[in-house]
C-alpha cells in the first residue's frame, strides 16, 4: 500500500438502520470471544508467514515472479482446508481462492476478503527474524542496535497511540513483511473463527490471496467472474479505522526522441547532426518542478520521469502521471504535451518524435457503490472504532478489481513503516481489524442479494 491521506468521518447511513441491529448482527453475543487468545493467534500466524521469502521481482514477466510466493500459496491452501474452507484452489499463477459456504437461513450478497502474499522490492524478505515487543509503553523499540534501527513516536507517530499494544518488528536487514502478511493473518484467523463458531450466521464468504501486488502484475491475472463475489475488501491498510475508498487515477507516458549522432562532433556544425540525448534532457527540464512528487502532497497530483534510456540515435523517456480527478489528470497530460512539443519545435533536425499515454488504473471511488463503504463504516462504529476515510496516493489491488466489476475498498490491517527495515505490525490493531471483518460479515448477512 501507498501513503494515505486521512480524514476522520462518522459512519454514514446505510440501508440497514441502526435500530435494526438485532441479536443476529452481534457476532460476539453468539460466541465466546477471547481477545487475548485471538491476539496470540494473529501474532503466531504472522510469525509463520513472514518466514516465507515472498519478495516480488520486477525482472521477470512470470506470475508469481518468485518461487517463495507459490510455496506460501500452497501452505495457505493447506491451512484453509484444515479450517473448513471449501473449493480451495491454487492456480498456475499462485492465486489462492476458497469459499466458506453460507449457513444463513436466507440469501445474502457474496462478500470476499483479499490480501497479497508478496513483499516489497525495497528491502530483502529473506530470513526474516520477527521480534515481539509486548505491552509497548512509549520508549524506543530497538530493532537492531548495531544498525541503529530504532522506532519511536518521533519517527513513527502511530506509536504514540499504541501504549499497551503488542508490536512485532523484524531484526534488521529485512522487511518484516507485515505488508501484507498482516492481512493474510487476519483473514486466516477469520476463517478459523467462523469454523470454530458455526453458530455465527453468515452468507457465502470468499477468500483470495494474490501474488505480485507490489509490481502490479498479479492483479491482471485475477479472474473476477470465476471468483464469484459481489463485493470485496482488501486488508492491506495501516492505522486503526482506515478505510481506503479512493485512489489516484494513473497514466504512464513515453516520449521518444531520435537524432543523428553518427557524425564526428568536430564536424557537427552545418551538418545533419542532432542530439537525441539533449532533446530528452530538455524535455525533462521543461516539465514543471512544482508538479513533481517531492513538491506535491495531499490531493495534488504529480508528474514523474522514472527512466531515460538511450540506444544510439534513439532516446526514450518514460514517466507516470498521478491525479485524483480527471480534470487534474488532463492538466498533467497537457503539461507533458507542451514540454514535448516545445522540444520538438526546437529541434527541426530531429526525427520520429513520438509521445504516447497509457491508462494504468482509475480512481476506485468511481466504481464503489455507497453500500460497500458505508457498511464498513458501520461495522467499525459497532466495534467502537472511528472510521477514517482515506485517499491513497497510489493504487491498490482494489483499484483494478473495482473496475473489473468487483467493488473492493481497502480495510486497515495494522501495518506501519512499510517498504522499509523499520516496518512493524501492531497486533492490537490487527485484532481490531479482525473484529471489523467479523462484524462486516454479519452486517452483509442482513442485506438483500443482488
């Protein structure tokens, strides 16, 4: 997941009025919920899952991109079967799917919970050695003294709200893998909980674990139609109460400049000489600096050149555009086009100029029905959690799935400082996420099917 913009909100009204919350929706009254035991299960599962090296790779077109993801997929499938899940499958791309059949007396929408198995490219996921720091009381948490890896409320502000919580870190030199093995641990604990408590009435619940979220390749392999869910939630978010219902719109661009450099530079003047490298450099320089990633925040989008490659007389400039609205996206497209045309006009000896834009993903908000968001808010409120709507400065698997026909916002999962050696998991926030999921399941069981 990417950095989030947060805005606290109260749960909005849904088709299910608060007065209709009956004994049937109170899952805790139908079970013996032991919070301390649940936290132990969550911590144990996370510890087991991070032992699998599932770091993604962007150096291959294969999905999954690394062998460790398939190993974890097979282990998760085995665990799903052990806990009563049906129709458990691992496809050739390492996508794990399963179903918890309905035990409800009436039909309800089919909902799903999804998490990704791969970890980020920025740091190693091999030989992760997790450390449990119980009952955090506000002091520094030393991940690795030799490497001077320390987290505290100064560099990890969320810790200021974590007194009394159990925190899990790695031991230095690796990611923890909380992104997104926290989500996997929460979903697996949900599966076991429903298996152990058949008295909780629920509709059909689907589960999926996906590869290569970090590179974006895995979501392209996900078959929404055969999965068979009406609505879904990814569990790939951070702080308590966060509910991501919005992402960037995303485009990529490629600008091509061709010149004639096969002329001795001493004879360049008054010749056909034209410098494609200079053209690309001028193009990059002309892009507005106030629209770069490091100069934008909150709801303001950006332009970023992420690669410039040259082979003889041809130079390609590749970049990305990110914006929350279609109007701002068009502004960014115009800025790139203006810079390109300026360079083209300055270099009449150049040839084969080319500028192309490619859609990558859309703001998921456009594809989310109000109900799928408001029920998640209501579930949090009923667990005494304040919902916090988030706009992700990036994309999620839900961005793609929503536009494939499976509306999929993202729920908090207690993962922090992701993509770095300072990554940590808050087990108490994970437990709150699990309660939200269980409440959601019972709320969806009271809705009308499609």
